[in-house]
């Protein structure tokens, strides 16, 4: 079946450094790629998304890049802050009549003060 | 923040009990989903619905059932709870853009279920 692989599973950075999380997907027809942040005990919340008709999208300190040829996309967080510490999930859509998202296994990001 | 609600937020019950987890959204979204997630771990889709009277099983086998009689309401039922059902259950919804395009899913706060 279709799957999304996410790396690394854990990431520890010093406050102010950048963090990069990478995902690869298997369905070449996937056209929507959201990223969710889940803080401890809370619901997943969308932080940024990208559709297959663009290669990069930025929102302040957060950016996502998409390489359709290689079937991978990445989340970049610059100038990390302790409040960025959370679990981050990538996802890719399944095309067709199914509106499902396939989620990666998550990356636990720790930003050390 | 998206208006999607789940009740109860926490539930501790004994083995064999029947339970219903409630999920409601006020955004008029056609599509709704149930995920099972152990804390901080991967999200597993267990049920989804494209609209009223439409329900489908997800990727993770589940002994639960769902119904969609009203657009805003998507309850999940366990006929006989077991310790293996202990987990967090997240409800989500999204609107329809049409054309086979997936849209942003908004999540509810979750129900943390413990079966003794």
C-alpha cells in the first residue's frame, strides 16, 4: 500500500539553530502535503502545507520544499525556539475518490535552551 | 481554531462495556475521520466518511463502528471494550474542494480511553 517515510524520528537542536525534517512518499500522484505539529497532550495542528503545483512555501520561520521527481518533501524551521519542541507529522494525500491522508511516523523535536 | 469537539475527553471503563465516543463539527464539513494514536506516535486511520450515510473502514483494522446520520455528527462505538482498545482517539474533518483534491484536516482535542 501507499506509505510515507519520515526522518529522523528524533531531533535535538540548540535554540537558534535550524531544524530539518524529511519525508518521502510512494504515490507519485499525491498532490497535497501538510505538516502538523502536536504538542504534548494536545491535538495535531496544521502549521504549513504545500500543493504539488509549487516547489516551496514559506511562513515566517517555517518553510516546506517539495521535489516531485524524487517524491520527497521537507520541513525547515529556522531560528528555533523552545516552544518549537513538539512532535511533527508529515502527510501526503491519496489521489482519486479517496480524500485520505497518509501520515508519517512523526519526528520528536527538542529545542535546547 | 477549527470548531470540532469530542466528548468525553477522558474515559476509564471496565472490560466488556459498550462505549460511544462523540465527535461534532460546526463547520459544515462533508468529510470526517477517526484516527487512533498512542501518545506521540503515528496516527492510524480507522474510519472515515464522505458525507451523510457514507462510512468506510480505514487502514487500521478496528473493532469499532461508526455512523453518519447528520453532517455535523460522527460517533464511534465500541460494542465490547478490551484493554487492547486503550489509546487516544482523534476525530478530524475537512471540507470538499472536489476534483479528487484532499484538503486540510482539522483535528478535535481527542478522547483518551483506558480500558481496565
